C-alpha cells in the first residue's frame, strides 16, 4: 500500500495529526473516568488549562446530577457551558485577568464539607492561568520571571518547580483550600512522564521540592533574583510534601497523554500501509537539536532499513524547548521543523510534520509546520536564508512566507508536541 494516489505526503501527515487530536479530545477520553457522584453533598467543578472549557462541557453532558463551578482558559479557548462558568485569561505569561479569575475560582471552594466533592479539571496551560503570586511578589515580577524562564531553554519540569514556589495556589495548595471535601483531579497531561505535580504545576499534587531547589534553578538558568523574589522564596510556607495527611482525600486520574495520541496515529498509519515506529512520548531537549536527531534516524531508515524499513513513519511526543537568542517569531515546533529542513536539504522521500496538539505553537496562530528535502531550497529561491532565520529564532516568518505553516486553530485539547516523520 502506501500513500493514496490522490494524497500528498503533507495531506497524509495532517490527516494522521487530526486522528491523534481526536483520540485525546476530552469528549473521547473523559467520560469513562468520571467518579461517582457524592451520596449527599454538592459537586463543585474547578479547573484551568487549554482544554478546561471542553472538559467542563463534557462533565456537564455526562454528570447525572447538578454541578456548578468555574474554569479558566486562554483567550480564544472557551466553549459554551450551562452550569460551569468559563473565564479567559493570559497565556503563556499570566495577566491581571488570570489573577481575578483565580480569586473567583478559589471562592467556589469556600464552605465545603466532608460530604462534598470537587472535580478539578487540569490540562496544559494551567500554570499561567492559575495566577496567585506569593507575597510580596507582584504580578509584574511574576510576569517577568515567567517570560525569562520561557526564553531560557529550561525544561518544563524546572519551570514548574519555580512556579510552585512562587504561587499561593500551585503545588497542592488548591487541594488544601478544598478541604475537607473529596477532591478528584482529572488530568489531560501535556508533560513528559505525566507527573501530576508537574502538570499545571500541580495545584492538587504534593510537591517534594524545596525553596532552595527553586532558587538553584533560577540561578542555573540565569534568572535574576530580586529582593521581592528572594523574599517570596524565603518567607512563605513551602508546598505540602507527599506524605502530608491533608492530601489524603485527593485522587488523581490521567485521562490521556501524548502516548494516546501517538498510538492513534500509529494505528492510522498502519491502516494506510506504513510501518509506524513510536520513538517515545517523553522526548525533551533543544528543539533544533531534536530535529537533527530525528532526521538522522530517518536517514538510517531510508538507507539501511533500520530501525524501520520504508515506507514507515517515525512518531514522537514530549516537550522540546528553545533558548531564545534572537528577536524573531516562532515556537518550538516551527524551530524544530526549520532545523530539520536545513538538515534534510537535497534529500528525497522524507517529510516531517511537527506541531503542538493545542493548535498554538508558542504564542503564534499556527500549530506547527511541515517540511521536506526541498523546503530549504524553496526558501533560498525566494530570498530567505534558512540559517539566518534559525539564528534569529524567526521560524514563523520563514514558514509564513514559504507556505509551511500548519493551522488548526485552538484544538481545546493538549498533550504537547506531536511529530511525524514520513520515510518513503
């Protein structure tokens, strides 16, 4: 078999991407993992993240009784709900709307009893949306620290460790606010390893790290520690530890993650006559370096038939990072794709799609990009030097000009990066 006569490699890759997205939609994954309703108490729903509104609508559609509550999503990620309020706020850098929305969300948890139940709906993006800076830190400085961490190349685990120690709601503190109610956290995972303490910076999960560890991470990634930042790390009570008895009534359920998306794409590829090889769902590192590694593996497949013989597709997920040194536009997936395009130049039969499953690569309007062995040459023919744009972290501008961008709009799900490298 292989690619249908009337389908281009790009069309096939984008179809597999859509299959992967459908597999991790809240409507598909959430209903079977909902807990039983409480026998006598109320059910309150709170949450945050790019999928939180879609998750809330799914709860409403499948919950047998009354619910109320509030979730926070990035601008443009809302859906219509009947009982659960949806507020929108800034992402990836928090804003004043996020501070206000977090206050409203926490107020939903006031006055709960042991007979009540709280459903916490979390997905990627929740770290920025749940915004309650630890005193004496203000929003301006929280924004500056967040922006600096995102530009530093730090992995998501390190970024969220710092966030937990600078927040009054993360690192298990939201669960403490919900006491003595039963808390069930339903999680659409966007982080390698699916650790509840890392996803959305773990508002209902124990932390296990110390303020000193957060300080060391700031120093490692050369983030200046101001007087207020230092005071916030010193003066506030650390997040609850894993053995904290106050978290005994908290249950965490992962409803889907990157592996779910990759296996769905693998099944679709197999049905189309391709050998799928899932390289892993926890791949991290500099985006441009990961792009080079993927191209190297694909070349081995094309030349030697190992680790898979053509026609095949190499599938991978996780979360890469970008150390920003230039002043261009782009996210980690277009940066990875641009580095891969340079490495692929002159090579026939290799086609890569690299995209973010939330539909937003970085802070741009695209999900990612598609490249092949002719991408770099086409760019040069139009006067665009790929090396210059990679050095300036300006992958979006190059692909916007040359037609490589992939647009989906907000998908209202999020299991992070999705990469498919087709070897014909």
